């Protein structure tokens, strides 16, 4: 029964549905047993880069080919879409209203562990290796060094600042006033642009651990995006002027 049904379907398909390509409004459709379906054309695979310099070189080298426009569905102008740190380079719309992805850029940045508790020693190492050295960073590291040697800690927290009474040994007590807000420059974006300095909330916990939390409402991301746009507009100004590249951010 099932075999006969399968044979009947196959016979109907062979007799009534013949492969045929039909063009409509610039899009090719192929006739199948289910009707007309858009013909899938080969698409490009985005090249992955980790720097703005590499991204600029890739775009310029691609544009050097005089016959690039329209070849393999790649049309100018290239669209450079900046979504904070992630950058995508796409061709202009193809005839079927799709786009070919040419490149994708993501920066190589250290893991900052913002918002996580860690020991004072770990915090000092993090500040020394993953933050841009500034006067504020150095002062902050020095203040942390005084907390690294304590044996007991008592807290007086008014909700804004913290007073830490540190006890070392049997008799020596010393009070430290903890500044709740510090300005730091973590490495959070591409090396070609200046890192954004922003505010962080610093907290000391009763377990002796410390923590940094973002305190600028994410405004550093907006500023980072602006700096990326400015860099690309400067290094691709001739291509932008020729309408070969459009930067969006």
C-alpha cells in the first residue's frame, strides 16, 4: 500500500512538475513539487578580524578590485554597521534584497570580572594588568595595598561610603575611609582607540573580598561607539567620499 502510494507520488511529480527557473522582480524562483521557491544563491562568509587596522585593510583591499561591484552578488557601497564593539561589514542590497557579509570585527580584550567579588590581591593584579595606568589607578592600587595586610575588618557603612577598621596583630587598629566612587580606564575596546574612563562603585565586603561595579549607566559604551565611528571615518574618508563605504553607528 505504502509502496504503491510512493510510486504514485513519484509518477505525479515526474509527469506534472518539471524543473523550471522563473525570474520575477530580479529574483530567480525554481518550480518544485511544493510550488515556486526562491533560488538560493551562493553567499560569502564573513572574514573575522580583531583590530580596526585589520578591518580597514580588508575593506580597502576588497575595494581595489575594479570588477568587484556586482560580482558574486557583492555590491557597493559596503555598509559598516557598528553595534558597540561588534562591527559588521556588508555589501549593498542584492537583487533579492539580501546582503552578503564580508567581515566581522571583535576586539581582543581581557576578562575584567566587573561585578564579581574577589580578594584584594586579585583586584590589584586585575588593575595592574587589565586597566590603563593612570594617576587614579595608581592611587587606587595604593589604597588597596593597605587592606591587603589586615587580619580583622569591621565595617561602618552609611550606604554611600565605607569606614573600615583594620586590626593587624593584637593591638594595632587603623581606620580607612573607603571612597565609594573611583574613575578608572579598563581595557574594553580596540587597541587603536583611547580607552574610555568611567566611574566605578567600589565595595568592601564583610568576608574581606572586594568588588567593582559599573556606575555610569553604560554611557561608556556610547562613547566607545563614537570613537570607533570617528576612527573609521578618518581612515576610510576617501572611500566614504567616493560612496564606496557607508559607516553607520
